[in-house]
C-alpha cells in the first residue's frame, strides 16, 4: 500500500511537470488566442448573438478563421450549402497538416480523435517543432498542448462576447493579431530547426502565388505549390539515399568478394606449401633409407671380401 501510494504520488508529480512544460510551450498561443478570440466575440456580439453562442461555436467548431467567416455568412443570411463550401475551401489546408502528422499521431491511443479535431494552425506549429520531454507520455503531452490551445480560444471568445455586450469598442486592426501570431511562431520554428529548405520553399511559394494569383486566392495555391516542391525534394532525397545505399552495398559486396578471393588464394598457397613440405619430407626419408640400405650392403660386401685366414685368426682370438 505504501509503495502504491509513493508510485501514485511520483506519477502525479511527473504529470504536473509535464502539464507545466506544455503550458510554457503554449504561452505564445495564449498571447495570440486571447485577443484574437476576443475579436471574434466582439464581432459575434455585434452581429446580435448572445455570448453563449460564442462559447458553443468555439467549443464545437474551433476553426479560428472559419468562425470569423461564419459571422460574416450569418450576417449575410447564407445557407448551409454556402457554409459548407466556404468552410471546406478555407480549411482545406488542414488535410496537408494531417498527412504530415501520420507518424507523430501513430500509437497515441484514445486521444487521437480529439487531437485531429483540435488541430489548428498554431497547434500544428507547436506539435511539429516541440520535442516530447524524455521519459514522458507522448499522448499526454500532445493532449495538454491541444487542450490548452482550445481553452485559450474558448476563453478569449467568451470574454470578447461578454465585454462586447457591455462596452462599445473600436475593433479596427484587431484581426492583425493572427498575422502577428504566425510571424512569431514562424520565427521560433526557424531558429529552433536546422532545416532551412522548408522556410525558403514557403517564402518562394508564397511570393510566386501572390504574383500569379490575387491576395485573396494565394493561400491554397501557395500551400499546394509548396507541398509539391517538398514532395519532389523528398523523392529526390530518397532516390539519392537509395543510390548511395546501392553503391555502398555493391562496394561492400566487391570488398567481400575480394577478401574471399584473397582468402582462397592464401588457402591454396598454404595447401601447396604443405604439399611441397610433405613431398620434401618423403623424399628425404627415402634418401635416408636408401643411404642406410647402401651402408648395410657395403658392410656385407666387406665381410664377404675379408680373407679366410683373417676370419680364422679372429675366431682363434675369440676362443
């Protein structure tokens, strides 16, 4: 029981630290979402809607620029078809966001549906540039970031709608908050990443789209163009890597084949040396045997040629 209590206490402290880290990570979004959400709340109140609608829309729609568009469409009396088409065109960029997060969102469990729903431009920027603290849960860290960003937007929207109902405010320039937020996030991402090509691609695609299309239509065009450039570069990098891998494999095989050939030659040379040594040893043995045989023959010949008298004298001496 004591160990379980200590384990729960340690887990709670780690969870608290992880939440604190996520909060610090989302502070730039907090500073942008509160005033921008307030601007939305002001506009919705100006269109004649109660603050509760700001809460409901920010809770269940959570589309940022889509909600600003919704205020304009509601004021113009647009129908559901116009809403659907306009929202699709405006938020189509999120499809590209989702494709790039397939690896990050793999294996994160039950929080995945909410993370998909809560994926905004700012949350996407944080998820792609922030590393999960070592030893921490990836799903919890991503959930905290997404939920905190969502709560900032809801708080700003409700606060703006409530203040708008009691105050008469000038909203001129308030929409620039979103642009300023993106500039800050882009600068942070630029300095925190070693890859410079995506930023160069984004600037080039944006400038070219602005030249070819109007400022109202450049967003989708720049996203498509930038994505195609990045896909092309990725394929080029993959081809280069495959080529290098193939060359490395061929070089390794060639080196291995050379080593095997050299080893075979050394083995053959060793065998020939052993065979030569064996032959020499055999020949030497035969010569030794031959010399011994010749010596025995010579001895026998000497005995035969010895005079008989010498033999008799030798016998007498022995007797």
